[in-house]
C-alpha cells in the first residue's frame, strides 16, 4: 500500500469536515477523527496538494483551525452579494483595531488610547460578530478583564494569524500612516482599518452613545479563560 492509499480515506473524512463547516475547524476536533498512528499534518498536506495553483480553492490555516476558501486572485473576480445588517461605526472600528494590535488589552487601556470612554454597545457589536473575546484577567489591582481577537476575526479578514496584520513600515509605505505616526494613535489606527476594510465600515458619524446596548453581565470570573 502506498502512502497516498494509506492517507486516502482519512483525508477524505477531514476534507469533508472542513468543506462542510461554515466556520474554520480546529485541529483539536480534526484529530479526533484520525487513527492514532496518523499525524494530522500529513493528512492536511495530502489535502492541500490536491488544491494546486490551477484550483480556485485552497486549504487555509486560520489560527489553530483550518478552512477551505476561495483563492484571493479568484475571489476578486467573483461578484458576491454581501449582506451586512449593520456596518461598523467609527467607534467600533477603532476599538477593534486597538484590540487587534494591543491584545490582550483592558477596557481602560482602550479608553486611554482612544481618549474617550467606550459605551457598552460598542463592545457588544464586536462580541455579537464573534470578533473579540475575553482573554482572562490581569494580575493587577482590580483584576481587570482583558480582550483579544478571535479566529472568526482572522477568518473574516483573510488573516492566517494575528502576525499577518501589517506593521508600521508596511502601513507607511502604503500611505496609510504618516511617517512617525503611531499605531497607538486612535485616529491613525481607525484610518488604517477603514482603508483596509472599507466594506465593513460605516461612513456614519454616530457616537458611542447611539450604539445598541446589550447585557454583558454574563462575563464574570467563571468566564475567564485564555492567556493573561
């Protein structure tokens, strides 16, 4: 039996799981469907080899999960009707940007960078989209809750991992930041993300206070998981 024959059935199972899922599938879940003597990396490599450059699809790693997605050059040629119930406001965009570049970051730190308070509604929208999540509490007075981005955030914006976010030099070269301007500057970081993700941003000048309010009381010590 050749290596290809040995991997055939497990590869088909894993490929079907990934293809049929609406969300990226974690490696932990995928490993449960493999024989003990077979490495997931071998199976994924076998699947990936079937999606060559002549294919319109590719097997893509999203954080610690995997998804089958349209190749970037093909996606640009497709006309997709995108449904968006509510584009991100400027406030939500700035908060998301700060969390992405500074995670794990506390609410107080986000407010310090932006220079204004965050309404509950702004965080609610990002939670509802599953783009941010609690990352545990700081070992400091008051044990403030910290926030970070999710794999859903990576998947939505086509990032393999958080390190794929553009750095200062790339942003300056693209003209999205002025020379010497910091990513920590709320206005600058908001402009960066608006340029990158214009379809997801509302031109509305609504304030934080106009955001819908949901109940965040479910976040307590029992929900504190992840890195601190």
